[in-house]
C-alpha cells in the first residue's frame, strides 16, 4: 500500500501528485464492511481517536487532511482542512477517496461528494454514508499460502434437507490468525456472506487440531483446471480462543521455517 504524498503549502495546489492506491477488491474483499452497524463501529473509533483522514480527489492531484467529527444515519461530518482552496476543490469533487489508520489498521472508503454545512459556527464537510468500508486486518495476521505438498482441509458440517448432518471437506488455500480461504466448496451449498459456520475443523500437521467458528465474508464461483465449477469463500474466525490462535501461529512458523530450509538447501 502506498502512502498519500503531497506538498503542503499555504493554500496553493500540491506541486506533487498525491500517490494513493485503493486496495484491490478481488484480494481484500473479505475485509469489506457493508452493513451500517459494522461501519458505525469503525466510524466511532475514528471520531473518538480524532484519527487523521486523508481525502484524495481530482484523480490524485488534490487532497485535504481532516478528521471525522460525527456520524449517523444522515451521513458523516468532517472538519474543514487548513487550505481554503483545497476545501473549495473538495466541495466540487464528485468522488473523494478517504484513507486513514485506526490503531494501526488500514481504513479506506469512498465518498460520493461532500457538501458544506455549519456545525457550531464552524464550516464542515457533510457526506452521505459510503456503500462499503475496507478495514484491513493487522499485519500480525500474516497470511500463509498452504503448501501443495501437504495440503490442509477444513471439515464443515451442514444440515441436510432431511434433518441429517452433511459433512463437507474444502481445501484451505491460505490461513492466518484472522481467517482462512476455502476452495472447492460444492455449488449446491446454500452459502451467503455473513453466515456463521460453527464447529469447523482443520488438522494442522504435527501441530494439532484447530476447531473454530467461521464467518463467511466473501464468496465467488470458480472453475478448476479440469473444468469443474465450485465455490471459493474467504472466512474470518469468530472469537477465536487463545489456544487455537497459538496453534495457527505455531503452524505458520513451522511451515515457513521448513520452506526456508528447503530454499537454502536448493541454493
């Protein structure tokens, strides 16, 4: 992720183009928050911490440094920036890309324009709520792509139409302290985002058995090399107990150590 960069002057336009990239949806869509309650939790944190928000607009040529003053069903209210010229340009922009950090977690969202309002005698920006908000997990949740030679499988149980329990196994494409990506899920499984899957089991070789509740955050259809169609799901762990989190850490450290040893041997 590239940080926003601009020359800060006394009301003049930046002489250096702002550099900012919206994290790609295909890779990070499991971290997108779409419900109002989820987004409000983040907005509350931004307001309470008076976190600096960088508004970038006009295709990266202009920016305003601001902070979130309040949020609600009627939208968001931000402070005006220090530059009157940049504030005027922001009011004319159709789209503003917002980038900030909340307790070292990357937050991004897009505003479809802002209006000027007076709050307690101060000029401020007001914007409609964004359609979604990206909250990228902490970097300590290192994502490990599982080795092909020792694949991981996740066992999931679903209630069948006749009331019996149906056991499904899916391949774990990657794993972190925050969640897993599952591939090879049958198309006839009635899956939807935000549904929870309790009692999922993953056997971590030479480490132990992981049992956890998963919440589906992102779902798509894929086609294998053989032409078979299946579902791919990005899931997050729900209230993962400490012992289970430590199992994942041990597995990641062990797998990475083995990979580096193999690479050293080949070198």
